[in-house]
C-alpha cells in the first residue's frame, strides 16, 4: 500500500512518528537513537525510518517546511498507515525572555496567520491545540530527565521573510513564546482525523534576547533533549 508521497507498505510505520522538518534530521534520529532501523520511505527525498527505542517500535520522518507540507504527510500517515500520534521535533524563533536560545518549548497551542484553516469551512476561528495526554507526559518526562521546558502558545507562520519587521511584537504581547511554520497544521489535521499530536521545539534564535544563534554543533547537542523527551513518551 503506497500513497502519492509515501512508498511504505502497511505496517511499516510505528504508531508514533517523530517528525522533524528536515528529512536529514529524521535520518539523524534513526541512526543515533534507534536500533534495527530500516528505511521505509524516500519519495521526493522525504526520508522515513522505523526502528526500536528501548524495545518500542518508533518511526521518524521529515515533514518539509510549512503548514501545507506537514499537513499532507500527517494526513497520509494518520489515514493510510495506522499512525496514532505524531510528535513534531523542530526549532523555532524565540519571542519570550523566559525561553533563551537552546531552551525547550512544549507547545500547548498554536496560533497562525495562515489561511490554510479556511479549508475546513468552520463558522468561526478554530484554536489548534496539542493532545493533553501527550503534553502531560512530556512535562513529566522533562522533569524526570532534569530538562527545563516551558509550556505555552506558539505561532505557526506562513512567512519566514516578511515586510512587517515589527509584527512579531504583537504576538509576543499576547504571551506567544516563539514562532515556527508547521504546528498549527499538524494539530488541525490530528483533530480532524481523531488522532494525537504534539510539538516539542528548541529555540534556535531569538527576537528579544541578544544571544547568538545556535551553531550546527550546538544544534546537535541541544536537540538531544527534545528528541529524548519525544522518544520517551512515544507509545
């Protein structure tokens, strides 16, 4: 059984999929954290792997950038491959002094400036939220591992480069902790299909604090905390 964007067969994916934006990050997770790994998808270079973490079957697959991309891949995983939970593991820009560069955000909800949600034809404004059970386990796991993580709202933006250089301040004033480009689409897709989703994000650069962006080496080190939490809560 394959889809237009996935060559995997039925049973190739685990019930839980870790989903970084970069398919090479999925490869990194598979090669450094999982055992008995096999490649299950490589259509359009969107690498997907399945292996075992502490005896649990777990998958890791890239999502690409932006709400349309992650929603496409999440829809196929949820609808055709028996996936129940997707955990986005990615980076974000920091909006709050409470979370410095290298800090972790457990996304409770995701605001968005995207028109993508209009496809649901809802008679109002929908608030995309993560699965509370997964979020609760992530909070508990972070505490057990001695990892500091902040829980809060994020922004999933359609824009990386924007002419409104000061627009981020309006979101920050509403308590939004950081900005990325995918989570709102993932949360909506999961809700519509009756599945589960969570985003765990590492702040890689900052809009408020005068801190240097994470280097490539630092990204590998600090992303370890995010990946470990996700793997521990995988079902």
